[in-house]
């Protein structure tokens, strides 16, 4: 099946710094990628839909200036958490939509962000 | 709007026991239904899916049948193993909603030897 990678898998940063998370579709092209946030023992919350070559669509309540999304190519989307604070600590998961597989979403392994 | 409700966990079973995790949904149209599994510290993996009513998805001994009349997609396995311990998410997507996935709250399964 299609493979999606995320980098880094874990990151620890100081409060006030910015962190960039990469999501790559390794063996297919993805015009649409999704970014989710998962709190401990909770379900996934969709943060935004990332479309290649255009602005991301953010879900209600998600600050677009804090969570910057760039989808510059058909295989890469990035999520930048700007001026991170401890409450941004979470597990961030991306998925990529494969049009060759009936638009099935394939998930990355996730990135655990810890803000000190 | 769309929503997915699944039984709260944790569900604790002994090895070789029968598993059922209930899932019901609310949708405006004709959704596709999915079960995803998340092992500790990892992302989600698609376990099985069904795209229309009465379809049965199956994989690795797990099964779920798309029941339109009861708006349900219950996950079953006849004999669980310790390696099945994970969190299971029921989800739906609709084409007219851009194929966005709506997830249930997740059910943690713990299988004891």
C-alpha cells in the first residue's frame, strides 16, 4: 500500500520557538493532505486540509497563524507550529489522499511534540 | 453534520475471546465506513472498510458489516490475540464532504494472555 512518512517522529522544544513537521507521500502523489491532532487517549481532531498549490482550509477553532501549513509539492506538506507553548504539546498526524486508490487516506506515523 | 459513536473502552479480554466493538454513525448521505487501528506510539493503519450497504469488510480475522438500516458498523473478531491490543477507531467519509474522515472517539482493547 501507499506509504506516508513524517519527520521528525519526536521533537522537544522550548516555549516560544517554532517547530516544523514534514509529511511526505513516498510512492504516490497527493494533491490533498490532512493534518490531525490527537490528545492523550482521545480521538483525532482534524485541524486542516492542505491542498497542493493553494491555501489550506482550517477547521473551526484552529488558528491559522499559529499552525502554518504549506503544501508546495505533490509529495510534501509541512505544518509549522509557531511560538509553541506547552498546551501545543500533542501527537500530530498527517494523512495523504491517494487518487489512484479511490481517494483512500494513508496516515503517517505521527509526530510527538513536547513543548517545555 | 456527520458523527460517529463507538463504545467507550477500555475493553479487556482474555486471549482467544470473542470481540465486538460497537460503532454507529450519523450521516447526511451515503458514507463509506472504516475501521482504523492505532498501536502504541504509532499512526493509524486502515484495518478494513466498506463502501456501501451490506458490504462486509474483513482483514486479519476482523470483520464489520455495513448496516444501513441500523446505521452501524460493528467490529468483530472471533478469537483475539495479545498482539491485537491497540486502539480502534471507527470512521466515515462522504464524497460530498471532500472525503474528510470523521472519527469516533476510539476504543482501547487490551488482550491478556
